[in-house]
C-alpha cells in the first residue's frame, strides 16, 4: 500500500526554469493538498483541491499553479523558479472534508540556484 | 501572520523525562487541534488530536491538554524515549473547512 507518492524526491533547478512536481494517492481520497515546509515556518498551504476538477488557493499560492488531473493525481507547477521557492514540498490527502488525518507523502526537496 | 504559534522551536530532553510543547491560537473558529510527528526524510503523520469539548486527551505516553479560555493547547510526552526524537507540529482546523493551519514546529531531541 503506497499511500501518497511524490516524484521526484530531489531536484535542483536554475532560476527561471520550470518544473512540475507530481503527487498520486491510491486511497481513493477526495481532497488533496500541496504544502511547503521551510525552517521555522512550519507547513504552509500552497493550493488544495476538495474534489476532482476543483482547486483553491492556500496561504502562499504566488508563483505556483496546480492541476487536479483526476481523483488520484494532483500536480504542482513552478513556471519560472526563483531562489525563494527553495523548500521541501509535501503533498497530502484526506478522504473527506473534515476531521480526518491528512496522509502525507515523503516530500520533494527542491533547490533553486 | 502565523495563526498558530508554537514553542519552543527546539527542545532537548533526557531519556525518561517529560517533553512539553506549547501552542497558542487566536482564531476562535478553530475547533479541531491535531498534532503531527515528523521523522527526518519523511512526511508528517498524525500523532493525536483533540476537540475543544474536552480538556485533555491521552494516548499512551502522549497527552494533549487544552485550555479553551486561554486559547492554548500543549503536547506532553511522558517517559520520553530516543525514538521520540522528531519534529512535532501542532495544527488547527476551522469548523467550516478542511484546511489545517500549522504551527512553526518543534524539533525534539531525546538523549539516551
């Protein structure tokens, strides 16, 4: 049972490059989330998707776009990477809208030079 | 601004001691307070959670204490073990939705 799978695990980009972080869950969950984790700042919500076909901005959406491709997959795209986007990115999912534990992937460590 | 404030940022405890991590919030719409545990190289995982209709919840060596009037809640780890060494995040969720607001995190080290 894989749970939430994130790819790639590590990535180094140059400023201005673009890339897509992939996330897939095999638990038939409705809601999916993208967070970034920075030292001393906890986990901050970038975007989330309450169901297939819907997406909403979180706390720090600037510089990012997302796609909820289907119920399983939720991707995060950086169109023009900036050093300030160096972070660890986590994807999470829950089965319904409230009071359920979020299941996290193991993260993508992204460095932008 | 950080809606959930967590302290301390780091904590070192001897094996067998008590680890205490504190969180405070301002938003009175928060009504669900989970704690997540994160090991290096892994994503966070739910440890224990509480709702504001109770003042305390205990699961094994882990206890959440909740003070609704003060808008504070804390995690106590009794008989701390080296295997408890991890980063701990408190979080809060509003009645209306499924968005969690996380605290800044506490890096706990339990020395043998």
